[in-house]
C-alpha cells in the first residue's frame, strides 16, 4: 500500500510540483474570469491581462523557490 501511495504522489508531482503555484494560477483564472469582464476593458485586453497575471505569479514563485534553495 505504501508503494502505491508513493507512486500516486510522484504521478501527481508530475502535474502539480508546487501546490501554492497551482492554487495561485487557479485563483487568478477565477478572478480574471469574473472581474475582467466587469471592468469594462476591451475584449482585446482580456487575454494579455490573463497572461500577465500568470507571468507575475510564475516570476514570484521562481523568486521564492530561489530564496528557499539559497537559504
């Protein structure tokens, strides 16, 4: 049973390496999906706004990981 649990954990790790990153991306997706249309932005700005949010989240996660590895 322990081997199966470890295998499932490794398989999940292939898709979700950092839980906080996955949670932040899901949260931004939800916020962007609900808030961006209500802000009255032109539709041409919705995709770049979503992308920039993802980029900011990724850069923050990389910086946090680098600090953790150094310290």
